[in-house]
C-alpha cells in the first residue's frame, strides 16, 4: 500500500474528493462496517486518514467491478501477505465471476428479446407493432419469475 499516514486530518468532503466516493456513500460504508467509525474533531466533524482514503478507494474499485458489499467485506478482511488469504481472494473472485457470467447470459437474452421487439416495426404501418407487443405483454398473466421482480446482486 502506498499510503503513509494514519493520522486523521480530513473532513468528509475532502475524504470524498480524495477517494472519489461521495460523502453519503462514505457514511453508508461506515454504517455497513466497511469503514471503521471515524475520529472526531473538537467541533464533532468526522476526520479521515490516508489509510481511510485508501480503504475507500479500494471499496470504490471493487464496487466498480460490481462486487457486492459482502464480497468487498471479504476482500477487505484478507491480508495480502498470507498465502491462505490469496486462496480465499481467488474464491471470492471465482464466485463473483460466476455471477458476472450469469448476468451476461441474462443480458444476452434481454438483447435478443429487445432486437425481436424492435424488428416488429419499421415505422411504415398505420400503427406501431412495438407498442402493440408491449401492451400485449402487459395484458399477459405474470409468470412466477416476473412476479418476483428483477434479481439483484447485493
């Protein structure tokens, strides 16, 4: 790690600027225990250190790779100097890769469905077959999967 000081010195706005993580997300990560509760200045402002900013950047990087908070938490708990932790990091990434592959398959199916829907109409008829098809789908009974709503990776 390239950070050098653990002395808390920045208020949340500066920590947000340095890390690229918004202040609201910083507070959220504190509530989720991804970031330790912060030291307080005399005026009761939270103060953040270089280590905190590094940790926030690490979290931001993992979240940009669509990792869940639990996956981020797992990776943060590991020690880069321990061989066993390297194995655990690979396991976390393997599980995440499985999720990504599943999501890619869902997105390919969605793309195929959207193309088929788009191909129903070229704008030359007296009514729009795309809108017609969407209304037909809206009138169709819900499937069990559709009633459950979209799946999310948390």
